[in-house]
C-alpha cells in the first residue's frame, strides 16, 4: 500500500488507530476457516464519520476495504482476499440505549452478542439469537451473516429481531434504514437487504433490535439414542407435538470429542444425543416438561432420558455443545464445515447419506447442530498435506451439497457464502437470480472496493 494512502488513513483515524506492523497484520489474516490472507493495513475507526471518510478515500484511490467484527466467521467473509485495508469495528462497542417501554435496544456493531443478552436480561428482557460463538462474536458480524443459534427453532434468527440499521455505503454516504416501531412499510426494505449481505453492500455502524420479555424459566433434557436415524426421526416426532426452544443434535463422533465435558456418564451404545429445552413462565414450563416426559417415557427404544436440574449441569451441557466445533481439530488438522439446511422431515435421509459419504470416501465426517431447524453442521475432516484426502473431501463436499438441494434444502443456514461456498452458488441460484444479485452489488459498489471476492463465483 502506497505511503501516501497510509498517511491519509492515519489522518482520518489517528496514528494510534492504524497499523501496518506485520505481526499485527497477521492477527487480522484469519477467521474461523483457518485460511490466511494478510491485509496491507488495519484501521480502527471510532465512528461512522471516520468510516465514511475511509470509504471516500478507498473509492478515489481504489483499494479494497474489508469490514471485520470478531473474525469468527466460518466462510472467510472477513478475510482480505484481495489485500487492502481491514476495517475493525472493535472500537464501536457501546450499547447505546435500552428502551424498556418500547422493548428495543440500540447497539454499535462491535458489541459482543453475549454481552447484549446479559445486559438486557438484567432488565427482564430477552434478545433471543444465540450463536454458539456468542461469547466472542459481534452484533455487526451477526447482522452481516444473519446468524442463528439453538433458540432459532422457537424464536427465529437475527433477521427476525433487527428493526433498523445505520450503514455507511461504499461511496461514503451514511443511510438510516428501518424503524423503531413494531411495524413499518415505507419504501423498499433496505434493512433486510443489508442483513446477510456479508459486508459486501455497506458497513453497519448502528443496529436497532427488537427485544421480548425474558422467558424466565427453562427445563433441559438430554435424550440418548442408539442410532443417528433414531435421533433424526425423533426430532420430527417431537416437533409435531411439542414446542422446544432448543433442539440440538450430536452424532457419536461429536459426542466423543466433547465427552469429558458432559456432566452425565453415557450408556454403552450411545450413537447420538438430543439436547432439548422448553422455556416460558414457570407454570407453563412445568406443563410442557411433564408432557414431554410422558412422551419420552413411552419410547422404550431410547437408551436414556436425563433431566438436567442443576445450573452447573446445564452449563456443562452447553459448554460441551459449544465446544464441538473447535474440538473437531483433535481429530484432524483441517475441516470443511458445511451448515446445510433440509426440511426437518428429510433429516434422517441427510444424516444417513453423510454416513455413506464418509464410508465411500474413507473420511471422518461427523454431524451436529440445530436439528430443530433442519440445520445440520456437516464436518468433513482432513489433513491437507494428504492429496488423496483433499480430493476425496472435495468430491464429498460437492456430493453433499447436490444431495441437499435435491432434498429441497439450502446450502447455508447461518454461516453465509463468503469464499468457501461461492463456487457452489449456481447449485441453488438460477442464472437470473445471480444476475440480479450481481446487479445489486454493482449498484452499491461499482468500483468493487467493499469486501471484493465474496459470495459470487468467479465469472
Ligand atoms: C466456535 C464457533 C461457533 C459458531 N457458531 C455459530 C452459530 O451457532 N450460529 C451462527 O450463525 N454462526 C456461528 N458461527 C459463525 C460466526 O460466529 C458467525 O458468523 C458470526 O455472526 C460472525 O461474527 P463476527 O463478529 O465474528 O464476524 P466476522 O467473522 O468478523 O465477519 C463476518 C462477516 O460479517 C462482515 N461484517 C462484520 N462486521 C460488519 C459490519 N459492522 N458491517 C458490515 N459487515 C460486517 C464481515 O465482512 C464478514 O463478511 C460460529 C463460529 C465459531 C468459530
């Protein structure tokens, strides 16, 4: 990057908030994919005005700008694949307002999701989206990816809670979208356009979210199954009769890699588990839990059903569930993570297909995730130094994604497309839809300076 541009960036954000030191650039070269693309500089702007000035400079001097939250993305969205400046949103980290009367919160994008959830809970309010990364991912990253989590089965995903945004456009203009009201239909829904746009259409600098009353009570069950098809079939049966707030699934390999974190001993032959919760007010939860116990007690084929009563047990169960993704690296040094979604009734077919793929390609492939939404994380483990494993993992990935589309599913439920899934986009989107999407990107960002190289397959 030219010295003159570095100087101009320093003038905008201040000398202390721009770095070109190689050891610091390295820290901003990675995300959850483990791939590495070093930026030429990292800027830490203080507000929307500074970001606007950076975007005007980027348009004049034509260098890429890549927004970055916590860098926990699983598809390479925050990686500077074409070099340029990484724009860290870490200084925009304030919860600006909690309006209890209207049940909304206004936050800056660098706020950690878990911190917002904890802060509003102290006022009896609830912000439901709970990605497993909630202790470190940011609200800006969640909006840009439309993150979901275990509670989506009852409460929906980030999109369902965002009322409005402040966004710096690639040309530096600052726009306010959406409303602070329960309803609003004025003009096109720009808020929804930016949600899930993976940092390619604008930089989100302020987020207004809807809150709901805190459900208060919760009961947690662990259901141990003797086969993955038993667990997968049970998911559909549970959802026709009950309304859990979470219904998570782990296969035997996922269980094995976090077994030491689980608070209960597992019976011999445990091949899959379901982590299920019901929530609401205390009497309502009691009724839901009793109905569920009755339903599960009638299933003599299940290996065991445990209810977690102690806070420590519940914490341990969630610690184990959230540890699955990072613990995968105890199996192999590399992983291809797919977060496909199928209609819930097709989950049994999907998990059995994954088992057959693993056998066919002689790879470790395991599944876990948000079974209640049909959102199954498929993890293809490999060692990239083994060329045979690489080629088989690539074949298995394509076969998986093709099967998901045939099952009436979608390529990504919450991780987005980024760089890792771009090549597969035409499996799901027709040529006309892709052309419209490229047109939208071109309208917002004709110079292709904001997060280039993401979402769209190479032309
Ligand atoms: C262990 C683990 C568990 C995970 N579990 C889940 C899960 O349960 N559910 C789920 O949905 N995801 C999950 N993820 C993926 C990841 O945490 C989410 O995608 C999260 O939303 C990313 O937030 P971030 O702050 O890390 O964003 P980053 O990774 O920094 O960025 C993600 C994308 O958002 C863009 N972006 C970031 N901030 C802004 C902004 N202010 N304006 C515009 N664009 C922006 C970036 O350019 C990039 O394209 C998990 C990841 C890990 C590592």
